[in-house]
């Protein structure tokens, strides 16, 4: 997948460094147009001129149910689906729905920043645990998780994990599930990147066992996979009726319905986007390998293999610069500042790099990084 690319004038990522010679590899969307089937479906609807209030229709629900069965072997029921305009509102609704003011919400860092802000907005106590980096890559300190979960009511799980790029293995998920069960937690599992798993098949946390499903809110969307983030369409899958009612109650009146065009795009993407997605995954695998090869050959930089999505988490602690994100921007590459992904300045010596751009731009960005690091 490589084509010339002209960013739209509204792109948040491309506006960030407008007027400067900085390649923006920040915000998690892609420089790839959505699948032709999506564009066609949207064009058809737009031609109708009808944009009144809409709600999900039977074939759309069937599409989600079929997708879960085909991709993850997960048999869900239509009633379990709660539609959302995005995953972030889902994280907030989960924090409001579970427990009460002052209760603990547990998550592992570094992590996508709303995992850190949503609990606080809901007046919960944020309990964070650093993931550990070892020879085997990024992973969990399960003993430390056990100790912290004791004080929590809710666990915000990022699976696959943004930004460290791990697609958690089933044995890791089982260890987390045992702790969740032991401490009687509700889990909100953000699985937005699950259809971009580069290394195998995704296992939703809720599929481990019916008892686990009963305490889990799973958040999903077509937005990362098919580059539809601007269309506002996502959903939660909540098998337990009481938990679902609490979640819906927390969202009501605050969280709007998904965008009608997002729903139309979602059905087309999941039904007809398979070949496009396969090609995308090949491109992302190749880009991930290239980033890893360049980064791990440079003095002062290192990273672990990306198992899912299009984000690389670069350890710049040995680089010897005050603020790596600023250093790379000055060298002509915009990356996300790691500080936003954890408490205080814990990750200020890391950056996140989005490699879902054209190969030409990616190679240029990597060359700029190489030059900056080798002086
Ligand atoms: C883990 C994770 N959750 C949620 C989101 C954003 O979700 P939404 O745009 O649907 O609110 C992102 C975007 O990068 C993400 O990485």
C-alpha cells in the first residue's frame, strides 16, 4: 500500500506542525484512505440527502455479531451491544458506572492518556502500575498487580496495549483474570486495536470464561482498523444485564449516539473490507519491521517488537537529550511525547511513533531520526 498522499485540511495530526518541515507521526490515525467499499457506501447515503436521527438497523447488528464470531470465535447477542460515538466516552462511562466516588480504578502504564484522566473526572482514585520491560519484552508484574488490585473496583485494560504494542497472550490474560476474580473487579477492556493484530489472532478478554464475560465491558470500533476515527462510531459489548444498565445509565444524556455516517461506514468496512485490511496488515508488518530495524541499530534508542497496531514505543533514555519529543521535532519528525502516557514525568524519556504513513514519508522520517541520533 503506497500512494501519494495529500492530507485533508482538517487533519489534527497534519495541522500540528503546519508550515514547518516536520513529518507528523503523532495522533493515531493513518495516511491511508478508507476501503473503497466504505467510500461507496458513504457516497450512496450522501446522495440521498437524508440525515435525520438514525439508529442501528438489523443487518448492522448482524454484521457486528458475525464479525465477533468470525474473528474471535465469540458468540455475542444483539442485546449486549451498546452503541457509542467513540471509545473514550466508553472509558468515562465505565468509570462513572462502577463503584462510587473515591473508589480505586487500576490501570498499567505507560498507557493511552484518557486511561489516566477518565478515572479522575469520575472522581475515582487512579491506581497505576508500571509495565516491566525485560528480555522478553513488555509485560506484567503480576505480584505487584495483585497488591494494587486489592484497592480497586475497576480495571481499565488496554488490549492490545497502546503504546507498548503488546497483544496480550492468553496465558497473560488468564493471570489477569485470576486476579480480577480474586479481587472482584469489573474490567473495561479497550480492544480498539484488536483487528490490527500483526502476529496472530486476537482473544477478547471476555472470551476467557462466562464468569469473566459477566464482569467485563469490552470496547471496540472500526475506527483504527479502517481509518474512520472522524466518523464517530464504536460500541461496548456488555453481557451482564445489570452492568449494561449501569453503563447505559452513566452515558445517558451525556454521550451522544454514534454518527449515522459512521454506522454506514462500519457495516461496509466489516462486511467488505477484509481484503483491504489484509493488505493494510502486510503494509504495517513491513513498516513495523523497518522501524524496529532502524531504531534498534541507533545509539541511544531501542524498542520492542510491535505486535499490534501502528505505534512504536521508543525508549530514548540513553539518548542523553532533555526532551526526546522536542529533539525529534527539531530534527523534522513529530512524535508523541511519552510524558502524557504515565504519571508525572515517568515516561518523558520515551516517545511514541505512528508508522501508518506512506513508505516514502516513513523512510524520510527514519533517515531524519538516524541523522539526529548519530550527529
Ligand atoms: C487504546 C485507545 N483507546 C481509544 C482510542 C480513541 O478512541 P475514540 O477515538 O474512539 O474515542 C485510542 C486512539 O488512539 C486508543 O489508542
